[in-house]
C-alpha cells in the first residue's frame, strides 16, 4: 500500500511504499523523511484537486492579462481600452486570492 513521506529538510512529499533513498528535490538522505499519519495524508489527497484548480486559475489570469494588454495596445477607442484596463486590474485580485489560498493550504499541510 502506498504511503506519504515528507522530507523534513525541504517538505517534499513522496508517495510510495517506503521513503526514497534520497530526496528528489533537495537530496536529503532517507532518514530525513517522516511518514505522514493517515489524517495528514488524507489532507494532502483531499486538497490535490483544489490546488490544481487554483494553479489553473492563476494561469488563466496570466492569459487574461496578456489579452488585455493586447487590447490596450490596439487602442480602438477609450471605452474599449478602459474595459481592458479594468479586466487587467481585476484579475490581479483573483490571482492573489488563489495564491493566498495555496499558501494557506501549504501551512495546513494540504499540498
């Protein structure tokens, strides 16, 4: 049965039947890994999809910023430019919310 092991040096999470011989992220030896208990492992698995959704939202925000800048550059007319400027500014808030939520997940061990 697969288990989760957390590197106590860099917090990398490994899934497997045993901890790796060396951490794939920081190279720490096997003895630096701690097996996560059932409750902590469940947090990680439960948050996996929502973490992915937040990351996708962040990527979509970046695309909206790109498109808005393109629209601003075309400079068709003031109302059009204003709409693109507002979109660019508003999506920053959305991006920051998702980033803050991801940080909260990490602090609670849900990454």
